[in-house]
């Protein structure tokens, strides 16, 4: 009987360890992506995506959303670098995962937001597609916020629509800023700010929005908040913050 108890305890312990492995993997991926982001080493970001795809393909909804999140950030970088063909390949991969999730979980608000933003990436590659893809992209983002008005991804993506759309098509940088600020508060309330590349990117976007709206003092405060949170964030430390200071010397 005693031996059976010890065997049962070892089995329970083994189950606990095995169940914790995906979380450890996720934590490791998150840290690598975060460090790649703050150090502007996007090759490492691409490498971790390849590693996940090859060695640890996602099986659960949470794991798939995690990988979509990494695609999301990496695609934005690729489009900014005009690497459109590579970006297109990741858009296809992301949309495949999005379809899988919505088939299994048709009311997943975050995934609807990603669906809208991935359509938006297609517009980023081919601007002429905005006429017919723009309403479709916005429709999915609004669907996300209908399902969950507090959804962070949906709030950010709705802000992006306002920020990047021309004024004649409903663009409004003030409204975008309000949405970005709301999303930042939601992340801070959830206490999901450590080693979170998306949170740091959102704060940076807020700083840029303040600057674009000719509110340099508020932009300065945001950049200083970022550098208190992450002193080694090169984009802000070496580029955005020094340029803001140089432009606004008295």
C-alpha cells in the first residue's frame, strides 16, 4: 500500500511537470521576442518563429494566438522594410491559424481582431486594395469589439485604423490616441507589462501619436516612462527620444 502511494505521488508530480512545459516554452519564446524587439535584432525574432514552427508547432488556441502575435509584429517590421514577398508568406501562415481558431472558437474576439489586422497588412503591401479590403478589415475589428468591448487587440487595431487612414476615409489621430491610451490602461490593469513587446510597442505608438499631434511634452513623458520601464529599448533611447529633444530645444 505504501509503495502504491509513492507511485501515485510520483505520477502526480510527473503530470504537473508535463503540464507546465508549454508554459515554460511560452515564457522562453516571449523573452526571446522581447529582447529581439528592444535590441532591434529582428533576425532573432524570425528565428524564434522558425523554431516554433519546426520544433514546437502550436496545438492549443492559446499557443496559436501566441504565434499569431509573433507573426503580427514581424509582418509589421517586414512591411516597414519593404520586404513584401516575405511579409506575404507570413500573412498566409497567420491567416491559416486564424481560420483554425475561429473554426474551433467562433466567438474569439482577439482572433477576429487579428483577422482584421492581417487584412490590413495586405493593404500595407498593396495600397490600391484599400478600397475593397479596408471595409472588410474594419468589419472584423468591430466584430472583435462587439464580442468584447474591452478586448486589447481589438482596441489597438481600431486605433490603428483611425491613425493610418486618410482623413477623407475617416482617419482621426486624436481618436486613435484615445484608443491607444485605453488599451495601455487595460494592459496595465491586467499587470501584463513585463517582457511584453506589444505593450512596449503600444507605449511607443502613443509617444509617436502625441508627437504627430504637436504635443511634445506629453510625448516626452511617454518616452521617459518607456525608458524607466526598459532603459535598453534602442528605438526610443537612440532615435525617438533624442530626436524629440533636439526638435524642441528652447
